[in-house]
């Protein structure tokens, strides 16, 4: 195990790049869990020397914090210790290792690890619990709250000997966990996207398990209607099995964590969810692995979490998200959004995604593959991936959408039937375009045959203005005729027909931003007041790209 390379960590402070330092930290931390699992499985002491070495190394590592979270370099210089995403999980892993291995680890190493846990985790947390200050994430309405609470609480319950000390951490977790749940609207939609639901809610489940065990079931964080709705997000956001609209900073192609789905299904007596073969316990979260494969009585619950809607659709009325499903998995699926998305928002009011089979031929490009110092700065929306240019929404008279968190895009109406669903969104407030008086996006989703979607944008403008509708894809596309396009991904093809009051000019641009490559196809037209642009989308049974 190489010594921690301080040069790697300082790369962020010099260039703003997170990847080098985070990769180094992850590589060092990755030693612990495989060795721990191997020793616990065999229990012959064969892995104890390596475990001892790793525990010594991690306990004395200069920083447990990600460089991007230590901007003033207070942690790495030892001037002040605080808890953040990585350090909370580091502390949890170290404490769990001590609890599981006990006296198999030499006393000197155990003392070294405990001393580091006290200095870097327990003491800062006690000070924050006493003053209500110091750890800003305690009241932050995001995944930070759940992740850091799970780590600090789990570590405290694992190794702190004084029962009053443990009770402090437990009581504080029960109180502060409410701020994570405040990040969800009342309808249970995860505004940070599926990737962050996996991350945040898995740690919330771990926290739930820690509190449940410590109190003999007297505290159950899942015994709450809003929590139960949030727990269903990983299932309800899917428009087809494994096909999701990657809104916000969700990574394109990411899937609901199968371990988390299985744990939730067991807890709420849902139909069993198979654990994906690709899930590797060595690479995952040990606590989630354990509560999934070795459930306690907390995972055999009488709690019932109802779906937000019927099998044909899920509608999140607060978030303004509509997930449309075909009668069977062979048909076209569709998801559209109306509102902004919290701290990981993109400027994508009215954006949508098309699902067919196991593919997404057109729609949302997803979030960054990595972050930099610019990602959450005032320059966030200089990115074509994050601003509205890289989403399937209009550019109006040369104007992109403004910050979606400042936009009120009401859902004007919905009408749902077994055969057809309709939703209308007022997108006017999304644009600071002087010539735009009103912009309304109406979608009609039909389940007839293989399914289809009609998107109609109605404009009320001054004079005649240029409008640029956009369709984005990670797949391939070709122009069939002057107003017809085919989009293909994973051998699934949809045909898109455009109806505009005048002729349209079609152009395309390859965008490569934040490690994500996709194509933006622009449909350019001139619009006068009262005119509409209609986009009809339907599956193509057989198509070939030349």
C-alpha cells in the first residue's frame, strides 16, 4: 500500500480538477473492505497482518476529506477536523473493522484507530451537537445529511463504550435526519436524480437500520408516509425496466441500486426484486450488503408503501414529473418534467426522454461524468450539458432558459385514461426573451399499438422570431426527408416527424462536456404569434442507418 500522495490531493487546489486526488483516496480506501470480508469469512488470522497495516495507514492518513470539501486546506494541514462525505464513510469503515475484528487487531493499532476516530469524527460531532454549529450538513436538505449521519452514527454505535455517549449520537441522528427528508417534495420525487437516490437513500436505509437495532425497533425511520414515497422512487421512476429519464446530475445509464431495491421490497412486503449479478459486495457499502443479505426483523415489516400511481404511469404533482408506461414492455415509454431540481439542477424545464425496449433513443443526456471547481460555482451554466442548450427544449429568439430554480413552470392540466394521457406545461417563465409573451408545451401519450407521443409547443410572440427546437441523443440519427428523422440506440429506433408553419432547417452538433458525449439535433424555424411546432414520435419496427 503506497503512502498517501499529497501531490495528488493538492492537484485540486492548483487546477480545480477533483479526479486525481479522489482517485488516490479511493484506491487507498479500497484495500480495507476486501480484507475485512475475507478475514470474517475465513476467521483464521491469515489476513490480519495486512489488515493491521491498512488500518495503521488509514488512521494516520493526512486527510480523510475529499480535496473539494477542504477548500481552505484546514483538514489536510491538521488545523481543523470536520466530517464530510468521504471522512464519514472512512470513519464508519474503520469503526466497523474494529468492532468485527476485536482483539485480533493489535492493541497499538486499535488505539491508533480510536484516537484518530476521536480526533477527526467524534470530537467535532460532539461539539456540533452541543452548539448546533460547525457541521453545516446537519441542516442541509440533500444527500450530505443522510450520508454523513449514517457514517458518524454507525461509527459511534460500533465503538463508543459509554452508553450516554452513544445515546447522544443516536438522539442527534433521529432529530437531524429530518433535513434529508426535506430534500424530497411531498410526492417523494428525488430532485437530485437516480444516482443520488442510490447514494443518499441507501445511507438513509443504513441509518434506519442502525437506529432500529440500537433501540430494539422503537425508532423506525421508515414508519413515515413521505419516507415510504421516497423509498418507492427507484421503482416508480422507471418508464421501462431499467430505462430512466436522467434528469438533474444523474449519470446516463445509471440504474437503481439492486441491493437497495431488494431491501426496500423486503421491508414493504413488495414483490421480490432480484439482486443484480453485477453488484459486487466488495465494491459496495458493507452496511447495505449486510442488511440486504442478512436482514434483521426490521426488514420484515408490516409497513406498506403504495406506488404514487397506477402501473401505467407515475405522476409526481409537486415535482411536475410524469412517467408514462406502455401496457407491456414492448411499447414506447415517455417521461417529461416541468420544474427545477434542487442543488443539482439543469436548466431543462419541459425536458423529456423517450424509452423503447432497453434503450433511450432520444431525450435527456444525463449529468456530468465528473465534477470540477466550476460545476457548483457561478459559472455552472456555461456548460452546454447543464444549461438548456443540451436538452430537448426550445431556444427562443436566441435565448436559452434561465436558472430553473428561479422558474415557476406550472402544470396547467393533466388528463389520464387507460389509452391516452395528456399534460400541459406553461414554460413562459423559463425564458427572459422580450419577444416571448407565452409558451405552452402540451404532450399527448398514446398506448395504442406500439405507442406514440405528440409534443406541441404553442407560441405567443411579438412579430416574427427564430425558434430552435432541439432533440438530443446518445445514439445515432439520420434524416429521412425534409421533416422526418430517425433516432436509434441499441437497435431500437423511433421516427420523429416535425410539423412547423414554415419550413425547418435541420442541423446537428456533437457535444462533449464533462466527459459526456452526445448529439444535439436542432430544428430551426421562424414563428409568428399563435403558431405551433408539433413533434410526433413513434417506434420504427425495422430501420437501418446508412
